[in-house]
């Protein structure tokens, strides 16, 4: 069994419903081809409007203008504010329960690429923050996954090494970057499968 000191959780797509479901709903509602929003975001992924917004490099107005221009370059017409609104998903109860059970034994952290700092007085914060030791937000620290520096910030804050950590994320590119640093990674596709793997790694009952 791997020796683990900390478990690091992504938020969207892990503890909260995937934003991709919201993107798909928006695309259907306005008649865009499936995958259009992800196509925009995967074009120049390190320096496009989405990446700069997640790093806190541009404000909402600048993001909306830039994102809509990028879409137009690809022959797509989008309303950036509606795209953002589509991302609001509910928590995944089984994953949140697991977070709490892990936190009772190990260090825990939230690692999120977000477009604005978390509202510490909001409903989501009230559900998640009691169960974590550290929160690393791209909109706050100015760097985002999959940049290795993002993961190192979390390790430094927790006073652990990457090899001491398990990281859960729904994006393979983020898992790959964490794995290259030495973390054990779990790509979350279905919550039940991810929890089963996490139980095996930790030797804990989480469900």
C-alpha cells in the first residue's frame, strides 16, 4: 500500500458536477456543434482568454470580449456570459462525503482552476471548506493546472512532497502533470470508480 499523507481534490468534475455538462447544455440550446466550447478552450490553451481569466490576468469584460472573438475566429458565435452561467453545477454527494472521511485521517486540499476567487461565505464553501486544510485557486495564485508550479504551491502549503500525495481530477492533462511530479493520480470519470480506486490506494472505507 502506498504511503500517503495528503489527498488533493479538483472541484469541478470531481466534487461538483462537471462544467462540461453545462457546456453541452448551452451548445444544444443555441444550436452549436457538440464540443464547441471545449474546442475554443483547447485552441492556444495556455494563453487564450479562458487561461488568462483563470490566472486572474484579465477581468470579466475583457474575458467576454476576447472569448467571443476567439469563438468567431473558429466560425462560432457565443455569448460568453451565458457560457459562464452554464457552469453552475451541484455538488456530488458521494465525493463530498469521501472528502470528509479522508480529512478525518489525512491532509486534504482543493486545487481548482477558477475564474474568480471562491466566495468563502457561499454555499459551496460552507460544504467543502470544513473538510480541507488548504485551498489553491488559480484566480488567486496567478498560475493554473497543469503548470507544475500550481501543484508545488499545494505541496508547500501542506508541507508534503508530491510523492506523498494522491490527486483527483477529471482532466487527463492535469493528472499527467501531477503524475510527472510523483503524485499518484486518479482520473475521475465516474465517481463510483474513482472512489473505489481511492479506497484501494488509501486503505480506507469511503462509501
